[in-house]
C-alpha cells in the first residue's frame, strides 16, 4: 500500500466530495457564485482572511447578507443556502468558519429579520382525489398510449407514495441518477408474492423500493406498497397492468435499470409536464394555479393520510420524513372535525384536578378607607 502524499490527497478529495449529495453540490455551486461576485466587485479576496478575527468575518458576512437579502431581494431559504455554501468552501480551505447563532449573534439577528420580512414560504396547495380525477377526465391524456398512461401512472405514484419530484421525475436535462427510481425498484406482485407476476397475469399490488432519498444518503432504502383501489381510475395496479400490456418489453430483465417514467422518446417524464396538468386542472376547478407544483402531489398524499386519521408515525414513515416537518404538508379537511362539538361535550368532566382538594374559601380582605 502506497503512503505517498498524492495518494492521501486523492483519498481526502474523495471523502470531501462524498460528504454531500450531487444535488447539494449543484445547489452550493450556484449559491456560492453570489459570494464570488460580491467579493470580486469589492476587489476583495474570495475567502475570508485567516488572520482576521471572527468578529471581522461576521461583519463581512453581515454586509453580504444584507445585500443579497434586502438589496437583491432573495428569499430567506436561498440566503440560508448561500451561507452554508460559503461555510463549506471555507472549511475545505481549512478556514474554520462558524456561522452558528452563538458564534455570530449579529448575523443571527439579520437572518431572523429577513425571515420576518419575507414571511414563511407559501405552502403548496395539496392535490386532492377530486383534482386528480379532473386531470383524468379533462386533462387530455391519451390513456391508451404509452406516454399518456405512463404520465397518469407517475401522478398516481407521486400521490399515493408521497414521492419527491427528484425521486421519479426529471427536473433538468437528466434525472437524478441516485434518487430517481428505476423499474428494478418496482415489484408488480399478486397474492402477496415477493416476485413479479408473470407476463399475462395481472398484479393486484405494487411495491416500491426507494434505494436512495433525500434523507437516506447511506442508501439503506425504504419499502412501501399499494393495493388495488376501489376506484379503478385511481388504481395503480390496474394502470400498471395496462402499461405491461402496452409495452411488454419494458418489463423484462433487460430494462430493469431503466428509469420508471421513461417516455417513448427515451427521456424521463419532466417535472414541468406534471405541473402543467395540475395547474390546468386547478384553474378548471377555480383554484389558484400559482400555489400548485409537482410537490403538491406529495403534500396531497400526506393530507389524505392525515384526514383519513392515520397515526403520525404511519404518515412519517410512508413519506420518509425523519422529523415532524411532515405537519406543514398536512392540510386539515373540513369534515375531519365534524364531530368536534359532540366529542368535546362528551369529554370526562370528573377531573383528577378536583379530587381531594378542599373547597375554596372566599377570603375577605379589609382595606383601610
């Protein structure tokens, strides 16, 4: 085994590169560009000087943050990404930049200020079964063609499996090589079998295995399944059986590495195609299309589970959340608490708080006149 420094440097470079995902690298690269432009316009070195104190570093970061947040008008989320991109580049250069609140209290105040000015990000309107059926009935999809049926299949998968767009759609020129599911991740089973139903035999269950997701960078994977729906228009196994009959060759071992939503032109279904269908359907139903996106399918699945009174941990597991942040996706349905008045009225009035306690004695206090 070689102990040469070149080998060490190569190994360290590999470790540093693997510390963040490909998508995060792209985000950091775009976000850091704003810092680079700012520093060069001011004729300053790209990196903060090691010889300066953390207080000087904080002042320079505060100047930059005020510029991009107020003058340029960028969102709090994007400015947050800029700070973490700056921190990463400095740490790679062995400049131990610490941007935590306790380390940079003034910058922390500015970040809170920008958050108050900009407000919370507008929550996406969740897709409902009613909106899905509007797409089905009036969206113009040719469900007897491979592309049309596959597009509808993608929408149902996004809703019922609570998928993030990078996990099944193409957001740019190419899909995410790690996160975007492939046919090898899908099992079309029958009678609870662990194997695919053979050609010519309909499945009654679809199992989806996520090899990687946003919060599973180690690739441990997560399984979820879906059985037949009583409404065949919204039934994933029924639709998959149709896809199997439309293009049997796609469901062979030779295509196991093909991305699940690969259209007839060889490209993965783009995110914008899904969003166009959702926005047009929303307009027909009288909703604001601006607060609908592909992520609305994930929010819709979460909302449907919430209003169906699934337990919190069941929603969290199916959506592959590691925290309770799923709650910002869940919109309460109007009928969910129809019985709230009766349930609250029927609540136990015999409280432990009143047991074994002496009755209150009114104390009379004489005040001087």
